[in-house]
């Protein structure tokens, strides 16, 4: 369920694999393997993905909320790189 949520959120926010990879400091191929389930997710990577997608980690890991939350008022198309703290 977590991979489906990540993919739905990425698509809803009009982010490409390249956008996600850039924000996670990994190559697009590696991100594609994560999203497809070919590569396992670490807790640290889940936290970073949640930051990139601007959702709580609890939302990604919970099975109680299968639909993406509404957008926050961000211009997703112009976000080049997030300051991941």
C-alpha cells in the first residue's frame, strides 16, 4: 500500500521519476526500482519521500487512509530541489 500511495502522490503532484530522484539525491533508475518494489524501502528513505511529497510519514505508513490527501498550496512544477532538513 505504501508504494501505491507514493506513486499516486507523485502523479497527483505532477512529479516525474527524475524530480523524485533529484530530491532524494539518487538516480532515476534507483527511484523507479523503489516505486516498483524491486528495491526495498528503508525508514530513512520513507521519511525523505514523505518530505518530498509534503505528507506525514504516518500517512504513508498507515493502512487506514488509502487516498492521497488534498494538495497543499505549493507550486509543484517549479520546485527544483527541496531543502531536506
